C-alpha cells in the first residue's frame, strides 16, 4: 500500500507540474502574440499618421506656395485647382523643324542664358568622373545617364481638366518635350503575339523587354498620351541622331500614376536585344548615387558647410542630355516638397532629382515638377540672365514614401 500511495503522490505532483508548465507556456504565447499585435498596430498607426501629416502639410504648402494639383487620368476623378503650374515642359510651336526649334530655344533661353552650369554627358564623363575615388561610383553615374530618356509627346488628351496648363491644346498633336528615367525592366520570353517593328516584321519575337519609365504626370497624363509618346534612349549628343546610337520606342500605356506626387509610370516595349541588354545591365548597376564628392569637384559654386547636393540629368529644350548640380534649399525632413537651386530649363520636367542621402528606408527620389524662378529679361550685370544668382533658382519636385502608394490614390491601367 505504501508503494502504491507513493506512486499516486508522485504522479499527482508530475501532473500538477506539467499543468503549471503548460499554463505558463500558454500565457507566454498569448503575451507574445499580444505584443506582436500591439507592435503591428503601432506601425500601422505611425504609417497613417505620416501619410496624414504629409497630406495636411502638402495641402497647406500648396496654398502658400501655389502648388499645382496633378490630375488623374480618369475624367470622372478630375482634381480641380485654380492655381497654375510652373511646369518645365518645352512646348514646340511647329513653325520650324523640331531640331531647329529646339536649337533656337536653347540659344535664346530666358531662364539660363548661356547655360554655363549645364554639363554635356561627355564633358562630365571625361572631366569629372575620373576624379571620383570609387570606380563603382563612376559606373553608377554612367548607368543613371543611360537610364535617362527624352520624351516627345505628340498628343494632349481631352481628359485633362479645364484648369490644366495644357487645356488649350486638348485634342491636338502639339509637341511637348520632357524627361524620364527607366525604373523597371522586365524580360519576357517568346509569346504568340506578333511584333511589327523593323526587326521582327510581323514575326513573334524570341525575347522582349518591357521598360517602365518614370516621369511627371503633367508630361504624360494618361494612356492616350502615352501611346503617342516617343521615348528616346542614348540621346547624349547631337550626332547620336544621325549615326544610329539614339534608339526610339513608342509608349504603350500608363502602368500607374500618383497624382499627389506628380508621378507617372509609363510602359514601352522592345525586342531589340542590344537595347534590352544594355538597359537591363544599366538597371542592375543602378545603385544609389554617392554625391558627397561633388563639392570637391568644383561643381557647387556656392558650397556651404553642410550642403545637400542635388544632381539632375535632363533634356533641356529637347537638347541632348545635360547634367546640372546644385543644393537643396529646404532642409525640413517632413516637407515632401523638395526645393533646390539645381539649374533646370523647359524640357527638364520629369527628370529624376538625385539626392545624396534618402532620409529613410521607404523614401524614393522625386521627379522634377516645375520651377518658380523669376525670369529677368534685362541681362545687364546679370551673369546668368534668368536669375540674379544661381542660388536664386527655385525649382521643385515632390518626395514620397514607397509604402504610401497603398494609401494614396494610385491608378493602374491595363
């Protein structure tokens, strides 16, 4: 009997211990799960607060700084605003041939006469890139140059609202020029659809590349305009047009747009293997630019102790690519409107605004949206002509968080 009683007591103790352990484990699991839920909720709340604060601040700044409101491509969702845009598209009159008018506008520019601070691609590569301490950074610069494209839009959609800057051109094929950059590259294998380019001549291509080009939405408004847009690659100097180095594709559609940030992602397609592989390689190499060495190269005429360099690659007046460098003017991290004195001209709209250091993990480079630089026509004692000093240039783009595309009204087109 004593042995039986002892066994019963031991068994009871073991059961009690096991039950207590199970209870403790369950409690720990519940506490951990609750903590995870609380943390996740806190993150979501922070995201919402960031977006709400950004929206309220950008809304207030729009009234004080005459900020433009960009419109969606759906006519039923037009956003109206009485303020006007200070866009920097180059509008061609059509009175001359395109090349002649572009050269004329470049020569007679009212904003930056002489274009003293506009570097050609070859000058930048020959005179400045070799002085950078890192060869990898040189390759990144070259990839950014290759990914920059000229956009020639031959259509203005009827869907643009009445207060749009291009409203008077609705329904016409009046040419305007802007800049864009290839942000995504997709390689597609053989499919049954026939291609009617000069290379395929109606045959189904073995390979096809899809390029997603980022630009400003006021440059390419919707799918109708995207289909009438020529995308020029490698237009780095005048001779590129005649010797075949410049490659031109037609836009296909608008993949998505973010009206609040004046941002549009349009698609173009090619089955040219050389072009596809070159852009694919450039995109793989396209890491973040390190701009902290630019002041040491003498590219910032007004260097401050803690300056934030801004670099822009664009097609001013529809000319070959030019590179300009300046500084950020507003330092507030919460201000999503990025202002800078980096020189720009009509034709620069949609160019990527490269900053040295993104402020957080989710922040994405802005695109150039416009300028509020006062243009002076009296060029006496005025080195730059278009403004009293280079520092008085006031150009801007809109910053945004990548996760905000789920909170903002992004529109996707098939």
